[in-house]
């Protein structure tokens, strides 16, 4: 079977995601669509509003055939490691191609930019370091260095999906992966749009905002299957946000020593002092982040550092886990087509394929289980019955 991979968060699954899956299948002629999906915590350093199991079912009902999990260390990393983990997993899952959305919509833009990147790699690194030494954040330094160095590139490297798409292409190229890229143009909504707007496609950012302020207004922007699953989920689960995590995070910071705070991943250069001071002053997560924000660090970078404190993700542990590609393929869900595909691919996979947690052990999986347990404890409305990650079988549609 011919398989195409997509990298997703589906937070939540909406009409734009449905369009992406349909176009990916159409453009690549794939028999099977494999979605590499972040678990309960996401790339911007925040909890998913709905658990990975609910989002997996949304993806399967929306056109995916197989959903595999991007482990916590990669799912919560900056774009380069996020892309490396995702594309490595899709290659290991046997996908011949991967398809991503972009503002450009033209694959040649990415391929020509990749060639220029390879020619000017050393010069680019020097310029990034120079900008960071001047106090700019890494994403800002990277964007300015790319614009200044690759003057012949037709790719707008200030556009968020172009940036991530370029990282996907770069990951496949630099790590010698056989998987081939495809891209489709994003339509109607931009990544950072905060308003729903006209038409029936809106950004996930706008949909999440409306979910917490005017839930009924999102119905036009999500498939009926998503709406039904969200209604069903609301009976047992809270919609998750940093505000729900904040009391637990605050307790952890206030009871930790500065040395302990320093041991968490991405808490560096005296950031532990600032975190502790801001937590003491802030009653809400929004207030905490506003106090914490500096020119040097982006909001996302600070959210990630805060999430790693909450998740008890240590520096050495995370660095060790991120040095190599994910060591296993964990199946979150499948359609009948996905079941047939994975049954055949088990004989060919270079990685162990996990459908039952008790049959496999790894430090990365241990971290996944711990962080998920904390997520479920906070999200579950009825805490008298604990949701068990080990008891959860892949979703089947």
C-alpha cells in the first residue's frame, strides 16, 4: 500500500485539517494516510484542549487511516527537533511521501531554498549567533539570518507554516531519509489569526479562542464528527488550557529550590530566578507570562520551559532523548485501511510497533506515561475514577 504522512496536532480537528487530509491523498495518490500526531502536550508548550485519544478519533473520522504518536520530547521542542522527530517517525512507518500545508503552496520554493541553505550553512550559523548575541530570540535571529543570507530564495521565511515546512524538508534531506515532500497551499485562514472570519475555514488559534468564549460560534468551522466528539467529551472532561495547569505549576515552583528549577530543560541563564519571582506575583497564567516575557525569549520558548517544570522533564534526560530519532512507533488509532497497513508493515518496520504499553519499556515512554497521567488527573471531571494510559487500546474506526 502507498502511504503518505502528515504531521498534525489537531487541536481541535477542523475543516482546514479535513481539506489538508483530502488534498494530501489526492496529490500523492496514497492508499493510506498516516498522521504523526503530538500527544497531550504541544509544540508551543501548552496542553492540548482535548486528549490525544479524542483527537485521534477526530482524525480517523476526518480522513486519516493511521495515527501514531509523536513523543513528548519532540512534540514540545522547537521547530527543528519537532520536524526531525516527526519526519523520522513517518519514514519508519513506511510513508513514501509527506504532505504539509504552507503559505507558499509551491514545493519548488522549498527545494530551491534547501539548496541555497546547503551552500550557505556556515555563514547562516554565524549570523544566527551574531543576532542572538545582540539579544534577539532564536526564532527571530533565525528568520533575520535566513532573509539576509538567502537573498535568492523565493520562500517567505517570516510565514509560520513556511518555516515549519522548510524544517520538514531540511530534516528529510540532512538525515538522508527517503521520504519525499509535497505541499499544499493554506486557504482562507492564517496560522495566527485570532478571529473566525468569513467562510468555513478558520485557524485553530481562532477556534480555541472561541471555544472558551463563544462555543456555539465554532460549529461552522468544524466537521460534524468533531462537534459530536467535543459534546461527548464535555460530559467527562474539561477543555484543557494553561490556566487549568497553573495552580499545579505554581505549587511546584514555590516548593522547589532554585537549584531544582535549574535542573529542568530550557531553564537557563538565570531564568529560574525570574520564574520564581513572577509566580509569586501572578494569580493567573496569563499574568505570569506577561510578567515573565522578555525581548530575549519568545512567549513560546517561555511556555516550553514552564511546561518542562510542570512535567518534571530534566535537562540531561531531555537532551539524551532528543539526540536520536524516536525509538518506537506507538499506534494511537487506525481505520480498517490502517489496520491492514500496520499488519503488513510490522514485518518491515525498523522500529518496534507498540499497541499495548505493557509489552514495551523505554525511558521516553515512561516520560510519556507520567506527563499523560498528570494531564488526565487535571482534565477529568470525575476524579474518583482514574484514566489509565496502560489500559487504553488504540482507537479503531
